[in-house]
């Protein structure tokens, strides 16, 4: 990778990590600036080396990360700032647009594109980093966490959980049976391994959900909201227009808009921001885990370690 491109990406990720950790947001000027810089640098190199494929690689990288970022955003895994940051990195690094197809396949066998290596490391680091962050929050807010965890595990509250547990028992018994009676080793070990993963995933769901409810929900005034905040509970308000309680914002919006914030501030100013019992209403905001630092570590690991060791294992 060109050292100039590496340093630009590193600077953007350092600034983004700092603002994400401090303010839980990544400024648009940084993300959009990174996108335009990526395209601009690629255009400059294309002119200098008279190679159109450099610019095309940048555009392909931007498009690929737009798809990934959109998927992660609309499934609620990343915030808007995270998705835009990954798009900027995609534009800056690009994906090699080798041609013809035969040459592209051969080159990919020899070396994994840096952008793919970056995504791989970012997800691995993000999983470990996210788990560590969640454990710290659970310990810090242990009283609320324990209460919420017990609440979620109360079998009387949801019959579906009973069905799930019965399913787990069936899976475990089936796996144990295969372990003793299956002829081939693969039939013995794979079902048991999958059963263990399912059990871990089951308990991790309750652990993460309890941590989220006890440690990652903040109750704020409308003036404290910023565009893009994740609202964790639906907000219905009687606006006094004879329509009853009207929907203002909620989780389905995937981030509150400036117009919705102004609406809430206006309702509060007129004394109408109240719940069904007439009490002053606070807005529940989900505080996400800052994910940009995992991009930073993924970027550094990709540059200094790469994926040569992984290709060696596959071969």
C-alpha cells in the first residue's frame, strides 16, 4: 500500500476513534472528507500513472463498503458514523479492479486485497472488543444487570423460552447419542460442537440483552438529543390536536432526525411532552458501543501483519 494512503487512513481512524470514544459520534466532515479524499487521491494517481483502473478500484471499494455499511446500519449493528467511516476507508483503499478475470483470480490467490483483510480483522477485533466492553459495563452496573438478567430468565414470563430449552435438551441428547454410536468421527464431533455453540449463543443473548437494558439506555431531555441518536422506546405524545397520542419517534426510525428533535423540544416547551399518566416524559436513548476503535486496530493489523498466515493455513 502507498504510504500516503496509509497515513491518510490512519489519521482519519485516529480522529474518528477519539471522537467516537469521547462523544459517541463520528463527525460527518471527517467521513465525507475521507470519501472525497479517497476518490481525489485515486483520480490524481490515475492521471499521474495514466491508469484508469486506480480510480475504478476506489469506486468499487466505495460501492462495496456502501453495501456492507448499509446492511450493518439497517440491521442495527452500526451507527451512521461507523457506516460512513467504512465507506471512506473503502474509497481510500479500493479493491483491485484486475482484468481479465483469469488474472484477477490468480492475483487473489496470491494476495488477499487489503480492504478484505481490513474487514476481516475489524470484525474479529470488534467481536473481542465488544465482548470486553459488555463485560465491563455488566460489572460496573452489576446491581441493575443481575436484576435484568434474572427477569429475562424468568421462564414464567415467556412460554417460548420453555420451548427453546426443550429444543436444547433434544439437541444435546442427540449429540451425545451420535458421540457414542456414530461410525465416523466427523459425525461424532460436529453435532456436539454445534450444540455447544448454540448453548453459548443462547446464554450470550441474555447476557448482552441484560447489559443493554441495565447499562446502555440513557433517559434524556429533548435538548440533549443529537441527530442520529438511537431511540430505544417508541415515543407517543398527545399533541392536543384531537388525534390522541401521536407517534413522534422510536426504534424503527434508525436514528432520530433534526425535525423530530425540534418537534419534541416544541412539545416540551408547550407542556405537552408527557406520558399516559401525565408525568413529564424523558426520551430513552440507546448508547451504542464505539466501534471505530476496532476499525483502527483492524487497519493496523492488516498493514503490519496481513493475511499471509491465513493463506498459508488454507493451502
